[in-house]
C-alpha cells in the first residue's frame, strides 16, 4: 500500500510538473497579445468619470470570465474531436492579428483627422449633459467585452496549440490556468494603469516636497505609458501573428529557424523581423481584401 501511495504521489507530481511547464510555455507564447490587450482595455475607460473607472474595469473583467468560460470548453472540444482544425484556427487567428495591426496603422496615418476626433470624443461625451452617461458606460463595457472575446480566443487557441497531443486533464489544467492568469493579470494591471493619474494627483497635493515631485512624475509618466503600451501592442500583433503564420508553413518556419540558429544573436533578431515582415504583408493583403469586399457590398 505504501509503495502504491508513493507511486500515485509521483504520478501526481509528474502531472503537476507537466502542467507547470506547459503553462509557462503557453504564457510566453500568448504574452505578445497582452500589450495590445492592456492598451485596448485601458483606452476603453477613457472618458469615464474617475469614480466609475474601477466599476467599469470590473464589469469588463466579469465579461472576460464569461468569455473564457465559453472559449475553454470549445477549445477542449476542438482538441478532442477536431485536432486537425487547431493549425488552421491558429493561422486564421494569426492573420486576424496582422490585419488588426495594419488596420490600426492605416487608420492612424491615413485618417489622422478622424483619429483626432475619436480621441477628443470621450471627454466631450462626459461634458455634454445631453449624453446618457449610464448608456454610454454600458456601451463602453459591451465594446470592451467584444474586443476581449477576440483577444481571448486568440490566447486560448495559441494555448491549445501548445498543449495539443497532451492528456485531456493536462489540457484542461493548462487552459484554465492560462484563462485565469491572463484575466486576473490583465484587468489587475488595467485597474492600476487607469488609476495612475489619480495616484499622481493625490501625491502631488500632499505636503511633502518628495511626494509632490513623485506625484508630478507619475502624472507626466502616465500618458507616455499609454503610448508605449499602444506601440508595444501593435508590434506584438505583427510579431505574434507573423510568427504563427511562419510556423504554420513548415518549410518557411524551418528556414527561419535554421537561419536564426546559424547566426546566433543577429539570427534571433532577424527571425523576429522576418515574422514581423510576414505579418505586415499578410495583414496588408487581408485589409485590401476586406476593403474591396466592403465596396462590392455597398454597390450591391
């Protein structure tokens, strides 16, 4: 009996070790999506009254948990009954990431006036007494949850690709672990980011010179942080999406990996640039197809 107990404990420890390792691998692969996730969700609460920022973040966080509760079982069903669909889904998700990145760049540089109007609209909305604040807040939450669903689907599919071929219990543990880790991590950070300006204002109004200096520093740093998150998120779209597409084509993936291995540090950087280049090209092609389809549908 003692020997059987030790064997059981050893098996449990092995499973937990496998889950831990796979969770770390999945977290690394999905981390590229987080920069954009953070930036998008932090921007969703722009224009919300200060006392409503955290309730809005919490409402979106609850919606994110619901999204994960839908996506994780769906991923497990796909992994169990349609394992061949994992790679095509990854490719579709990668292409969509690249499309989003190119669309964001195109909107920023080709529609600067519209971009400026959108940036100004949240502040105007809260200042206009005719605007239904509750309805505007509800619309923001719904939009953020829709965005979260897309990003969560990408994270879950990437994780599913990582645990493909593993026992069902390991797949379930890793998927649930990543879902919880990403949701709590993202929205915890979003809550901290949206309250940075409040923390800076509070410190800047304290009596001590050091507190005031720190508060002014935080107030100056907060806008730069948002810009940095936006840039990092866009870059991550191309790196992650392009990497998925490159590895989805075995010949291309092996060629990039072989070149990176042969050139050490320069090869690693070159591999990232190759992934980003593929991502930009594919994203531009998808955007072109989408724009042509829109024009055809309008004419019809």
